[in-house]
């Protein structure tokens, strides 16, 4: 599977589109006007940085955030600091002709200030896998790499379709995805992870909450009693297996269904999400083979 993704990234370089429109609409319905394909792109979103590399546009990236860690070459790019609040001065230093921001993480005030300075800002806001595919296509269009984007998304859609055919009619295990252990924070409905669970053939046990990522207490955990718990290891956090071993009555603990998935595969809405969907599908349905 990783070879397939790598092949997709490499071949996309040869499909950079020359077609270009001057006005584009971002995820918030804002109109973004450009006179030519951007040559100095600044990415404020780790997933967007991955998308730009997948489209073969790495030479046009002038700066990223310190959380833009994939692919390895992204770590060598200049940074503007944390993506939640990079600072206007840091951005202006790189003289971008396009800034790509996130509606989730970047402050609206920053977008407004950049607009006031006549710097085009394209805002992304994907909450589902399908919206992520449309985001890849949108970034492809605004950068002049529309053909490469269509090629990548077509391959991912084909793999998802094949996976869905395999799990059709299968029992969907009840799944809990843990974002953080201290405090215990879980992924609720209308989140990107919730959609990944659905496509992988699982059922999210978090059906409601005060936010999309609610904090749970042990009582809520025991009441939900998931069949499988998805975890990712983070520096400074407890060992997930030892953490959940406190509650041996949990079905996921009894059946040794504490599933480790690479965090970026299921939390970053970008090209590698297909790795997360397949890895989770394989864990939830071990009698099936999803790699092709």
C-alpha cells in the first residue's frame, strides 16, 4: 500500500495542469482571485503541506509550520511557527503569493489581515473523507495542478470503493477513537475520524456530546464499553495499553482489541488517510485482506 501511495506521489509530478482560472472558491465560500498560478505558496496546515508534496509542488512551497513533518523533506523547509498562531510578521517575511489556511485552526483575524494586505488566502475545512478529496482537488485547481489532483483522488476513491464492496454486509464492531488519554478525549460524530471509522467498517460509540471531541470520565467509558479502542502514541502521554488495563471488564481489553493506528493517518485529512482507513479495516475485520 505504501508503494502505491509513493507511486501516486511520484507520477503526479508529470500531471501538473496548465489550465488556470483567475477566481476560485474556498471551503468557506470565499472568492480567491489570482492572476497566475502561485509560485510562492505558504502552508499553514500540515495536511495541506502533504497535499502540495503529493501534487509535485514542493519547489513552490516557501514556508510551512513546525508541525508540517511529512514527507521528510517538509522538515527542511523554513517555518513560520505553530500553525494555530504563526504571526503575521513571520508570514510576510516569505512574501507568499498564496497562503493556504485552515478554518479549524487559523484565526479569522489572521485571514482578514492578510486579505487587507492583498495576499490571497485559500481556506480549507474538510470534516469527512469526501470533503478531503474535494480539498485535494480544490488545491490542485488553485495551484494549476488540477490533473495531478484528479489522478490522486481517483486512485483513492477507487480503493475506498473496493474496500466498501468487501465489507458490505459485515458486522460493524463498536469502536472508540481516543484523541488523548489525559484528559480522556474522544472523537465524536461529525469528525474526520468518525468518517474514517465508518468507511473502515466500524461504528463509532460516541454518538453525542458537548463538542465534536468530548472529554469522557471512566463512567462514560464503561457505559459505552467499546469492542475496539483506537489509540495513537504521543510523547508525554501514558502507555495506552497500560492505561486501559485499569478496566479489565471492557470488551476491548478482554479481547485485546486496543488498536494502534498512526495518528497522522486518521487525524490528517490528506492523501495518507487511505492508509488509515485500510489499517483500521484490517484490524476490525482480520479475516479479510484489504491491500491490493
